[in-house]
């Protein structure tokens, strides 16, 4: 009997502790709730739509989404036949090549700018430069495309006008694919590098300043302080962002590749990526299954890239992995 009473007392004590913990964490849980609801509604529930990648989606009566999915015929892997297109090699090459280049350049430039901003002693100047670099991130590619058009338009653009004033023949950039790898790279860096810079700058500002003081006492120069203090302290941030970017290497920024080149067919060899190809194919065929198959393929490849990259990092630096 005594053992039974002690067991009941332990249960009551455990319930009381659990209740007190819930009360303490209640407000923290309410802060997490909006993000959790958003994640559930916009990320997890739409995953059911992957069945469209294996169906020949058609409209039936009554014309409701669930009824159409239920009555549409299964077609297996037929929707993935877009990979047999003669443009497949070009769009995959462009997608992977651009993303790989931008991951490397974005990392190097963002870290460099963050270190330079952290060394500024005038707070107003540092905040001003930080704001100016971060501002393009909030612009849509539609707006950014008109900025690019103001420079490259063959009739009234700044660069063609400058070429004419110097006696040279004006370049029709929207029909000449030579310069577009550079133009797309500059556009992507201009718009996105500010966001990464702010993230790295936040990590740098969290470094204990006594480490720099100790390094200075030991005679370390600014370059040596950056190499032996700054970079090791933001290594985890760099690796995590690198893993996440590699996970998106099979996805392209649709707005950049569609709006900035003004959808010029002459530029397709250097601007055609998976996202723009699927969009153009869908507008011509209205094949929802094919676009769903492309999205599923990109997600699966991205997941594999994250898992593989994380496994490699785990062998080198276990403290800097995502999971």
C-alpha cells in the first residue's frame, strides 16, 4: 500500500511540474503559434498536391479541385517526359551553372561587405550603407527589370546612347546573348547580396570584443584579426547558409530570368532555366501535371542536396550542421 501511495504522489508531483512548465511557456508558445499555423497552411497542407505530378489533371463536373483530382487518371511518370526535350540540357546547365556561380560570389562578397561594415566607426555611415545595400532586396523583379531596361534599351537606354555619342555602333542587348551571363549575375548580386550581408553582420556584431583586444595585444594586424577571430566565429553561420543555398541549386529565380531579359526569345540559350521553361510550356499546353512534376523534381533534388551537403559538413565540422 505504501508503494502505491508513493507512486500516486509521484504522478501528482509530475503532473504539477508539467502544469507549471506549461504556464511558464504559455506566452512563448503563443509567439510560436502564428508561425506554426503559417507553416502548416502554406507548407505542409499543399504537399498533398504532389499527386498532380502523377495524374492527367482535367476538369470534371462538379468542377471542384478535390473532385478533379479524384477523377483524373493516373499516368505514372508521363508528366516527367519534359526531361526528354532537346532544351533539357540547356535549361539544366543554365540553372546549375548560374546558381553555383552566385552561391560562391554571394558568399565571398557578402562576407567581405559585412566585415567592412563592421569596421566602420561612424554609426550613421554604417547604417546608411547597410540600408542602401538591403533596400534592393525588397524590390520585385518587375521593378528591377525596368531599372535594367533604362540602361540597356536599344532606343533610349543609357549605355546604347553612350556608345552612339562615342561613335560606336549601339549594342542591341535584348538580341545579343553575349553579355547576359554578366548582366544576370550583376542583377542577382545587386538585389540579393544585401540580405546576406545583414545576416553576416549580425553574426559579427555578436562576437566578443575582448577577442579582438587580446589579438591586438598579441600584435595581430587587422587582416590577421579577421582571419583568426572574425571568420572562425561566423563559420557556423556561413556553413548553414551555404547548405541552405545548395539546397536551392536546382531552383531558379523565375522573376530574374523572365522579367529582366524581357522574355526575349533570342536570349533563351543563356536565360532559359527550369522554371521559365516549365512556365512557357504550361502557357502553351496548360498541362498542370507537367508543372507539378517539375516542382516535385526540384524539391526532391534540393532535399537530396541538403542531406548530402549536411553529411559532408558533419564529417568535417559536426558543430556547424543543420541536423
